[in-house]
């Protein structure tokens, strides 16, 4: 029997429990066509617990039928996240006496470990899903006791559907963009010859020789459970060196991702002799491969130029296996610029629950996002698109 398409005016949103999701068809199809489907959201909710509380909004029709499910999470958001504060700075001095200064209880739509997406629905268009969320989200924020609402890192392609949030008082600003690289070439050498400048080719070959002479060996697996104890300390080394911290992955995250999503997950692992010195976690969807997380042994990483070596090996493997685009998470933009990546913008939508405070926030927002102060990003030819 044909399903009735509901009147958008009859829709409502409210939290739904995890137990009810187990038998909810709308949840199982919520992210169809995305590499990070509903299984991924369940894994992060179970394994990345530090500072986060997870929940789900159900969009229902007048009869109570669940038509779409959008994940959310709660956290205490530091408005200066990613800024390394000097102990003598004014903010640091204030926080010695008022630890919550410039920290707000926040409701975020999206994903703690990755970019966000609007939930897919059999019955509702993305615009209707977005419109229903936009109209009901402030009331939900009040009920959850939060002071700020953020849509975390939604792709540029969603801007038209998400314009309803701007009409509801949200400000939009760019987050640190992802990048994308066309890898539809016969080989990595073919890509270097046709995509890179002569200077970049010379510099890259010089860097690759350092690792090639060290006799590194790569293995690829869809499940790294047996490597976790060697792999995880390398992730922590890389995590601690980053200026921007949001989520901190756990051993169980890596273990469950391989065990439960082996169709989407690829672990690239490099050994030097019997020592595991690097790994790259990638995910795949259709003809695209996504670089998600790296782990490097920094006793070797800089001298061997492991970042470039890993990029070469992963891209070469992807070309051999028929993938056409290599997509990477944000940060580390300088080598990506020279390797001819393009920016893949993702946006933040931000609103304070208080209307008066929100008017100030909308003026401040474009000036406090880290992208404005990254020296490399403006060198990309498509930089203007992130705004």
C-alpha cells in the first residue's frame, strides 16, 4: 500500500530512546548512501563517551509515526577550543577562579567524529527535515538545559536546505574544511606527472626516497582488532601534537569499527622490520575513499616524511582498486595545497538560546572561527567557497 506523505505542518520533534531505535526503520535508513551510516553513530555513542552525552531526535507525524531520526549530542563547549592559552593570558587567569568562563552547555546536531549530515527519510525531503528541526530545536534546547545550539560541520551542498536555520536566527560560518583530490589516474606516477608542478614532483620524490630506503612494508585490512595495542599509542601521539582537539578516540572505537563496519573500513598499516610505525584509518563509499585518522611514531615520522609516504601508498592502493576521489579531513593544509587538493567546505550553524545574546554572537561568529586565522587556506584557489 502506498505510504501517505505527511503535511509538514503536522510534524513534530522530540527525543527518542535508544531502545526504540532498535526496531525503527527510519533509523536504519537515516544515513543511507553515507560511509558513516547508523552503525557508525551507535559505535561512537558507545565508545567516545568522554565529555559527550548522546541522543536522537525523532521527527513524527500527527499519528506518532517516526519519519526521520537525527542524532545529537550534548557537551560543555569551550568557545576558545583549539586555542592554546598561555598561562599568563587574561582568559587563563579568569578561568583559575571561574573555570566555566566562555564555556557553554551546548546541543549539537551532527557527529562527534566527523562531519554531519541531514537524516535521510522515505517520506520527507531534506528541506522538510531541516525545516522541522529548525522550527523545533530552540524548544528542545530549552528542555535539555543548553545555552547554545550548533549544527556541526555540515557540507556546503546542504546550504540551501539549511538556510531555514539562518531564518531562525542561526549564524553560519566555515569550519576547518575537508579536502578532495581527483585520483582518476592510471598510477601515482601518472598523477604526479599530470597534476603536480615540476618543483613539487622533485620535492615529493626526495621525501619519498627517505622512506623507500627504510624498507617499510604496508598491509591493508578491514579489521585491525589484532593490532589495537600497537596502533592506539600511535594515534595518541598524533592526537597530542594537534592544536585542535574535539573528540578523543578510544581503543574500542577502532576495534568496533573494524568488527561491525568492515564493508566501509580500511586500515593501512606500515611496519619497519617488526615495529608498527604508522597507520591510516580510511573509509570507503562508492568510488570515494576518505582519510579519517592517522597514527605516527614520531621517532621516525619527520625524518622519513611519513605523511607523504602514507599519502602515496594510500592513493596508489585506491587507484588500483578503482576509487576516483580521495577525500581528507581538515588540518595539515600545506602539503595538501602542493599536492593539488581542493577545499571541501563544511559549515557551522550557531545560535545562542538567549535572543539578546544571540544577536551579539551572530556578529562575533565570523571573527572567532579558526579558519579566519589559518595562513595556508587563503592560498587555495577555491578559498572563497568556504564562506
